């Protein structure tokens, strides 16, 4: 593997001159720049990002921490950050937190060790105090899908409580009166707030969900299947089902159809997130759009602006997003 010394030797210039070319430094002739770039290309030389960061005091990497690599929702999050990285000629560093406080802090520390001072962090298990302390140490740290009042200017988040209310209003408007809900078994804010908002809106309309008609499972296709089997095993009737995310909702539809129920003729099913798969399920899934890719891009840009000191660190900055109802084929009027 070629080094900066190899480039300097073959180009017939000093290492300092090569460094100035790499970092767009002053006092470098056009001829020298062209010569050095040609040698770099011939040698397939790639500058060391960490070494450049040490010299320029400016990070060339943009980090992102997500729970896992399997869920398409988090793939969209990472893709949003990557788009901003590419726009700014930066490398993307990705680390996973696995919905564990210990693993989340390890993932963040890994990025810090790589001199990554701009990072978008999806953390559900770390305490507010820990994240506030990290924000004070890492100039470009921005939280996504998490709101902490003390560092509100570093939070890009979705109003999950309002999302649950929107879901309830949609199903109530379709004349449904018997409701069921499938939620994630993970004790984190998102599923708790969505369920809370859903129940709150139903109660305002003079109805509610029976305890036996709230089922919990892993936020996956299989988790949705198993949770739906539990609902059916309860023997309780329902005509509308609100589900924590699209993967679980599609798993639920499969189980309902396997047990002789037609969606939405017999039971309406409403998901959450609006991942790509929801547009191709059968029937196409009605859901709430979670603009995670747009939010990830916004978070990455805020991180860059913070490191460049282009934004004020006011606590009243508000980067809240509201989910949007997407009507497709899995919900219909209850006659």
C-alpha cells in the first residue's frame, strides 16, 4: 500500500508539499498539484483519514449509531446520513447499539476513538444525563428519534404520541368500534407513546381497548405473526388493528389471512413507519409516514453546522416532526 512518502518521492516534491495538495493548502503551484494528483492516481494512494484529521483538526468522517443493520427503517436512517456525508466529501462510519445501554456507549466511544466529531446517534437505552454529558464533549453529536429538553437544539425527533392519536382518529372515522393493538415488547419510548396516544384518543371518543386485545412482540415480521396469534387465541372480536410498525403489521396480515380473515373486509390493519415494503404488501399497507431519511439528513447537517459553529445552541430550537397518514388498501369503512 502506497504511503505519502512514496507519493512525494515519485513526484519529486517534499512530504509537506503533498500534504498541502491534499488539504488545499496555500503556496502550491498548479503544476505541482497536477503532478501530485497524477502520482496519487497511478499509485492508487488513499489518504489516511485519521492522519488528516490530526493535521487539519477537522474530521473527515461522519458517524451514525443505529440499533441494527437488519431493519429497513434503520437502513433508511443510515442512508440519509450517508447522503450528507457524500455531499460533503466525507466518509461514513457506522456502529450498532443493539438497544442496549452498554453497547450504545461502546458504539459512540468507537466513533470518538476514530476522531469522529460529527455523529447522528439513535439511542434508546442511555440515560439523559449520559447523553447530555456526551453532547458537551462531542461538538457535532445530534440525537435522532429522541428528545431531551436540555439539549433540544441537538434533537431531531418524531411526535409518537400524536402519531398514536392520528391512527385512532383514522380508524374511528372508518366507523370502527372494536380495536386491538400490537406493540413492541421493548420498553422504550416509541411503542409506549404510540399506544398511549392511541388509547387517549379512543377514550376521548368514549371507547377503549380491552387488555386482552393488546399484544406485544419483537418488532419484526415474525413478531407480528406471533402477536396476532395471541390476539386470535384470546377469542375476543375486533374489527381494527393498530400495529407498532410496518414489519409487524405485514406479519399480522399474513396471520389473519391464514386464519380465514380478509383484510380489510373483516379487519382493518394500520401500520407505522411507511417503509418501502408497505407499498408492495398485499393488500398495500395503510400506515403513518415516519420521514426518517429526511430527519437523518437534517440531523447530519445540524451536526456539521454545530462543528462549524454556524448555528446557535439555543434550547428553544425545535426539530419536531409529525407523522403523516398514508391511506392505502389495508383499512376500510366498517359497515
